[in-house]
């Protein structure tokens, strides 16, 4: 009977690592024809603004609620981008 010198846990880690390496090779950062490569570090969802193109539903786009900055949009008047959480960075 052949026994592996590795424990089952070690084998699982090795197999998982190999799968992750193979999966990483399937994703490419190169632009496809007709596609403009994105600037690194800029959120692709909001294009760096940190907000969505829609007015904040809490303050109706004014940025103020009850005389103070709206806590939902942080006074910006637009909803915070969910992808970058308002930072504008990826």
C-alpha cells in the first residue's frame, strides 16, 4: 500500500493552491480589442467620483437633511458608490 508523505490537510492546501494558480491565469488585465484599458486605482463603477449618478433618496439630492449634512450621502447630494464606498479608488 502506497502512502503519501503528506497529511490530508497538506494535500488539500496543495491542491487548492494549484487551483488558485490555474484560475488566476484565466483572468487577464489586458484590454480586448475596442476596449479602453482602465486607469489603475480608479473605481470603474463611479469613475473616481465616489458617488452614483442618482440623487440621494434621503435628502433628494440637496446634501442636507433637517439643516445638517445628510448622513446617507455625507452631504454630497448623490448616493455613495457601493463598489468603492465613496472613496473613488479601486
